[in-house]
C-alpha cells in the first residue's frame, strides 16, 4: 500500500479522530499563513514602527485599544469573501459518516464551524465573536465592514474579539475540555498545517503516539513532530486530504 492507502486504512479502523489544525489548512482558502496569534502575516510591517507582537498584545489593548483594533480589522478583512475549503469539508464529512471527531484548531477564521464541524476547540478564539469588556455580552459578526472601529457595546463599553492576544493565557475552560478528551484517548491523530511551535500543539501528538494511536502530519515542511509521527505527508493540506477522501468516501 502507498502512504495514502495506509492513512485511509488507519482512518477506516478508527472510531475517534482528532484533527489539530493550523494556518496551513486555511491557506488553501486564500488566507495568508500566520505566526503567533492567528492572523499575523510574516510581512506585516506596522506603520507605527512597533513590533506586531506588541501591537496585538493584551497589554497594548489595555493601553491603546484603538491601535490593536486597527490591525485586528486588517486580519478580519483578509477573511472576507473566503470560506472553508475541501480540507475543512473532509473533516466535517467524517462526522456525517459516523466518526467521532474533535477539531483542535489554532485558527481564528471560524472556517471549521462554517464547514459543519460540531466538536471544535478553537483554542485561539474566533475573530467573528465579539465580547464586551465590561458586561461580557457576546455577539457574532460576519464581517467588520459596517463596524465602527473600535466597536462599542450597547452598555457603552468597548468590544474586543474573542481571540488570544500576545501575552494572554489560553482559555482554561477550552483547554480543560480538550484535556478531558485527550484522557479518553483517540485512535488516530492528524496534525495539519501547523508549524507545531507551541507545546500545547506538540504534546497531544506525542501523547497519542505513546498510547498507540496512529499519528499523521500534513505539512510542506518538516517540524519538531515529524520524526515521531507514523506518517508525514509533505504537501499542501487540501491536496493530501482530497487524495485521502477518494479512498475514504
């Protein structure tokens, strides 16, 4: 069997699947790939002469929210007119074919939700979900085009996107739920389009491997987990998942 057939066979034998996804999956929807907080472009050079990591930090938002919002707006703007690609739909279609699937994503674009996936841990948040900094009210916004920037809640307090900014902690409620599912275990784990730069992205793959789960990485480049997975596909996420879909569905 070739690698695609091996992956398809492992997936067919699995009951519970985990998909860890990063910017490389959404790149096939036309979004730039990111570093750090979902939405930071490698070539973004802020006019203010400050590092983008400083501008998009929790500390800067507390001090100069209008500056942080200026660049958050540009991140959201890149998502407009774009949506899920075949890779997102491959994952959601597995649920429709009886698989128990969890998505653990670094992406803030909300494409997994739009594709129909049900069990999603968006560990970095969703840029289309806004939260009041005072009363905590939440609202879903398809795009920011009609928003006053920075936007305000009816209670007169400023809104912020439900995303993890630099220097902020991960949401412990989301990570706690993910940890519970990790303890239950998965039969197969995919790492797709992520540089695996964070321990909380690497650890699930290594833990799954230690529990004899089948592990697969899809990434054009080698990462720190590449030597430890059962299969590494060097290629774009959509291309590999489309080939896999032909064997699975």
